[in-house]
């Protein structure tokens, strides 16, 4: 099966990216919802900056893509260490 080439357009605003240090993941039978948020030190409130809704199949493909890219990153730059003593759960828990 021949793969089609996809042209991706990236607006200037999206090209700058959005920083997130917390994610809240929920799901139903038909979709995964990921709310990417930012929480500032010393506060008890997080603000959601982006919500991504995906099918379960696309979410699993995203997981595999992230695992592959993390493996390549660690081969090039060394293991990514996750600190166990942050003292606060900010949403990124395995």
C-alpha cells in the first residue's frame, strides 16, 4: 500500500508552542481527552491551555510514537531521569 504525502501547515502562533507541566487524562468508550495545563509553584490552581481529543486507536499510536522517540532521545543524550522527590504530583504520573 502506497503512503500518501501529507502537507502540514503550521501557523506562527502554534509554531511557538505551549508549555505544559501537567496533564489530566480522561476517557470514554470512544475517545481520550487530554487537558494540558500549567501550574505555577506555590499555587493550588492549574490552567488548561490545550485540550486534545483523540480516538483510542490514535492515542495508542501516539503512545508508541512517544516511546520510540524517547528511546531515540535516550540513545543520543542518555537516560531521562524522573525525580521521585518533587513533593507534589503535577499530573504526569506513569
